């Protein structure tokens, strides 16, 4: 089992439990606003239970408290139904009835719940682009020609070595590199994806929570979150310390999804101080035409983003 992916499963479940609590709170407020008597019965019930807890050692416990609590509960259920709610509307909320969103089932020796296993598998699948052999250690500069890129005499190999050093330093200073974002752009077959995966591999070696996916997979996950209410996979992309998005520009442009989701993701991750690496074959002009000036200026904010421009001959 991959520890980083497992940690993300547990984070996602913890976030689910927080969501559940917010939903319970929201339901209480909603119901009480509509039917104040429910609020009163809940207050009476809570006071009686608290009093009995505090006085349990000093006074004889109120013997009929359980009967009273059951009567209050019945009254609350009745009022809920009368007001058009299901009678269990104020009971604890959870998505998985087996583990109540704890991720574990069973007493004594605990076992992973099926929902946690499914989450784990989904995260691993998302992470499928990971290849063990693509690391800084296996980077071979000889694959890049010694041809000059410009009049200044910089060669393609020289530039790749510079970029490798930058990316390695970036990966080694995670989760707090000097600049949180990294954009790798330029034509295909120039080593962008390779370096992106090297960063991913190093992050894993250093136990930095990281997710790597293509822009196409990203949009699939966003669409699923919107239309199938499957929010947890998308949440993981907002929360992981390092997110690597390969091949930006090859995903479908779905109205109200692609551009909006990318902006939110980049913006929120930036606000949260999280690190994002993107690679694209598009030029900066094409990027702006596709994603709007708003996204690009947010993404390329000079204080937050390092841009590496790949040039030269396709080596594939
Ligand atoms: Zn479960």
C-alpha cells in the first residue's frame, strides 16, 4: 500500500466528516427556523441530560430519564414529519453507512471499509501516469543535441541541464520552494513531461503528498464532480501539497467547466500556498487565447511562478 495515497484517503475522509458536521448543523438551523418547538424540545432534552451527567455522583440519578428522552425523541420525530421532513432528518449524516465515514469497520482488529478501499483505488488510478524509471537519477543529458539554440551559444543540452537543475532544486525544496508554481512550455518531444515526472518521483521519495495527472484526466474528474456529485476526487486535487498537470491544452473545452475549473483550482491552490506544476505544448499566446487573460495572469504572477521555455529539436 502506498502511504501517500493512503494519507490522502484519510484526509478525504476527514474532510467528509467535517462536511457531515456542517450539514448536520445546517439541518438543525433549517428545522428550528421552520419549527421552533423542535428547538425547544432539543434544549429541554439537552439540559436534562447534562444535569443528570453533572449530578450523577452527588444525587440519585433521575430514574425515568431514559423514558423522558425517548418521549422527547418521539416528539421531535413527529414534529419533523408534520413539517414535511423525514423523521431521521436530524440524525447523524454520513455518506457510508458501514463505517460512518471513519474508513474502518469492525471491532477489535479494525479493517478498512470498502469505501476507503474504493477511494484508494481511484486515487491510485488517477496517479497511473507515474513511472518509476523517470527520475532525476536516470536523466540522460546525452539524449539532447549540442546544437546552438541562439546566437548566445546556449545549446539544447545546456538548457536542459539548467532546467533539470532548476526542477531538482524545486523538488528538493518542496513543499516550500521559492516559487510555488512552475510552467514548462514549448514544442513536443523536448523533455517537459520527463522533467515533470522527475519532480513527481522526487516528491514521492521525500514523502510529499503529490498527484500527477493529465489535463484531460483533470477535466474528467471535474465533470464527474459537477454532474455525478462525486466531489472527493476533485477535493484531493485542491488539497494535495503538489499537483502536476501534464499536457495542458489537450483537454476538451467544456463550456462552464474547463476554464472555470482550471481558474478555481489554480487560484485556490495559490491562495492556500500549495505547489502546482504544469506542462503544455502551447505558446503563451495560445494559452492566453484558450484560457483567458484572467487565468494566465493569475498563473504567471511573477512572484509565484517560474516559467521554463523548452526549445530545440524533438528528441523522440
Ligand atoms: Zn465506509
